[in-house]
């Protein structure tokens, strides 16, 4: 296998009503939410006709009333929707609003990631996040990869980390960011640079100070059954396993153009070129890639993604977001 939310009222001045604060706490390492702790404060929700008329302007009154209605809806939303849906929605809104930190990171990363470097940066994100396991509540997207570069499975990733280090130094000079956030954003940018989907990434991960346990990444020699069990321990379904495997369309594994993110991976899997007598054909893919197409459940998703690139893009985007949020510890907003 690489935010903050501001609720703004109108700027018109008025006496400050009481502050109401909502805090939602989650387990620090969960595959279900994108934030471990979400806290936000909001000015009082009291709305009265006197407040509106005192503004001296019907237009200003409508503005403040609408803003307060928005705030009231935001405050009650967690009790209407399942909590994880509320968190995902809030996170998406934070990113869409163009927070300065996210924009700064994305711009810095885009400067240093060329198409030729994209596969390595994406692999860096996968290897940092791929150590997560639910039962042990360990590993995940926590920046620990910086301590794990000497491991055999991480061979070649020093170069990719150096690429992102240039971007991180630029961002740190203005606002310190974690390696975990930088790597998560780096992987998403690597995908988009090569023509893949645009993937929003939430910010606020806290870096680990030690390496993750060894032997937690999926082995290249696993068969389909072994892969499904491995991903199940990490909280991922068979569909998500197949979608994430599509990342192998980038790089030197032989699945189409090595610098183009598309659904060639699945089309070539269905062709099974490694069964050809050609020596070069036998070099395509890893044993774990070839194993997927021999499993009926995996084959259904492979066929679907081969037939429809848009479906693959959407499912990969969602699986990537889940991957880079898995096991992360989050700072309080």
C-alpha cells in the first residue's frame, strides 16, 4: 500500500448573548469517524423580534436571523442525523470553504509532486495508514512512517518523503503541520495530478513519536482470502479492498500508463496477461493483484470498475478518505 470549521455571523455589532458549547468525543482511533474530538462554540441561539428591529435595518435583521437559523440548525444537526454522518458533513464543509491551512498545504504539495513522483507519494500514504488494525487499536495514519523507512517493505520511500519534506518546510514556515496531514494530502494530490479524482482531506492529525508495530502491512504473497481477512482487520470491506488496489494503476507494476490514474488496472486484470507465454507479460502485477481476479466476490467489483471509471473514481475517493482517517489521533479544534 499516502480542519478547522469557522461559523461566521454577520459582522454587525450587538450585545453578546451567552455562549453555548457543544463537544462530541469519539474514540481516538476509529474507522467510523473522521475526527476523534470535535468541539465548537457558538454564540447564543436566542432569536427575538426585538433583536431584529433594533438593528435599524430590515436587511440587517434578515441577515442576522438567517445566520442564527443556520447556527441553530448546525447545533441540532447531530441529534437529527447519525453522529458519523454529521461529522463527515461538517468535515466536508470545512474543506469546501477553503480553510487557509488546507489551501496552503495543497498548493505546496502540488509544486513538488510531478507525475513521475506521484506513485511513490501515494505508496507513502498507503504504507503510513496501512498499519492500522482495529482489534489492537494500533497503527494508522499517524506519520510514524518517518521512523519506519529502514524496513524492507518501505524500501524506496525515503525519496518520496524527501519530496514531501520540501512542501512541509514551506508550510511549516507559516503554520506548523503534522507529517500525518502532509502525507494524507500528498497522496490525494498525487492521484489528482495523474488525472484521478479530487479527494478532500481533513486536517488535524497528531503525529506519533514512535514507529508502528511491524508486520501489519498486507503481504504481496497473500491470496484473495488472505487479503480479505487482512483488510477486514483494518475495517475495510471487499469492495474497498478492490477499490484501493486500483492505486496500482500508477507506477511500474505494468497496468497501463504508469503516470495516468485510470481504470486500466481492472481492465488488464480481466485480460490476465501473466498467463501469456511472453516473458514481459509475466511481470505484470504482484501475486496479490493476480489473486484478486480469481476470487468471485472480488471479480464482481473488478468487472464493475473496468466497465465504469466514474464508479471506480468515486469508490476510490471514499476508500482513500477512510484509509487516511483510520487510526488517526486528532487534535481538538
